[in-house]
């Protein structure tokens, strides 16, 4: 009997780097958004969610607007109270965004029941949310909660603008006092995990099709009018999930798409070092996929090119 090879471990970025990445994506989403929009986050690292909330509140204060935080330390009547805050009073003119913390208490019966009730009732009121709200709703769910949302609230799921995981390595102190990062622990491909894969990959595929009309990574050109309308974060998330669970063909496709977009952006704005960094990150992902496929030559070439770019940036 032979055992199947373990999927590659997904190395997570440290909290500060992950918070910066998450904020860049959220800020760009909000900049492009005019009116109501639903943004869904699956929270694996609560500290990252807190950091993102603080950045958003500070950003809105600078615009003389406020972040309406809907949260509770206790599950009792959480769904009812959340709905009253969202729909029971008219939206204030200075409301910049709603931040609905429904990620607490995963696996606890009362919390899980209230979360299901909230999703069901929000799904029933989807049209009211869209008609009466002009500020975005940022919904935080526990890890794996997107699968429940897709099942319990299909109408709400359909109108979401993004579903993103908030996960980062947390610093821990070794006995010798040196900080190190905690890496993600691989999980078996449960039905919930499969739904997570399909959600992340499906969202990226949909965004690629919407923006690039079905062009392949090799057909994309630097003068495409929507080159800047797709978020590399979404592709990176889809790739990481596919790689984690052994979907190597899909991971390879996404890696080439990320590399194509980042290369053309770097060429279009050659004076912006940030775009070169995106190329380097994309090359690392290409190398990781090649390594998982056993293509050591391809992996080495991608890693060497990425290292060259990083040296150039330094």
C-alpha cells in the first residue's frame, strides 16, 4: 500500500504584511464602489480582522465619515440585534461602512444558531439592503463560513463583490527568545474545504472572465482597458487554496494569469516599484506550483528571476 503525497504547506505572511495586503485590497474595492456592496471575509486570524477594522475606521474618519461596528460578546439575540442596527433605523448621512462581526464563537451551538438565523434573514432582506443602503456592508464569518453562506443565503451570496480569507502567521516566541511565524496546518479536503476551494477559485475565474472577456494569460496585452480592474489578491488567494489541496492544474493556470497581469502593469507604470514587487510575488507563486508538480527546472527559473527583481528593488 502506498500513501498519497501530502499537499504542500501553505506559508502565510506575517500579520503586519497581511494587514497591509488586506487593507490595500479593501481600500481599492471601496474606492471603486459607489453605493451599497457586500464584502465577505472568512476570518482565520482574528487579530488581522481587528487590524483591518482599525485601518478602515481611521480611513473613514479622515473623510469625516464613521464605521458602524455591529458586534456582541454574547450570542443571545445576536441576529435580531444586528438586523435592527442594519435595517431598523435610517442610514445616517455620515455612515461610511457597516462592519458586521459574525465570526465569533465558531463551533458553539448558540453562536452557530444565531449566525444561521442572521444569514437566513439577511438573505430574505437582500432587496431591502440594496435599495435602502448606500454604504457597503462588510460581513465577517468564521473560517469555512462562506460554505454556510453559499448554502443558507444563495441570494445574498450571489450579490457579494468579494469573498476573501483573513489569515496570517502570528508571531510566537521560541524558548531562545527568537520570533518565528506559525504556518497554516493542512486540512483534509472535507466538504467544507471543497466549498472553500470552489468559492475562491470560482470568484477569480468570474473576475477574469468579466474583465478580460475570456482571454488567456498569454493573450492579454498591456493596453487592455481593464488591466487595472482585477485584484491580484483574489488570484493569490485562489492559487494558495488550489495549491494547498492539490489542485495543481488550476493553480498553474492562476499563477500564469497573475504573472501576466503583474508583468503588464509593471511595464505600463515602470516608475512604480510596487508593480515590480507584484511581479516578484507572482514569480514565487509560479515557482511554488512548478515545485509541487515536480518541475524543478521551471521552479528554479522562476525563483531566480524573482530573486533578481528583489535585489533590484533593494
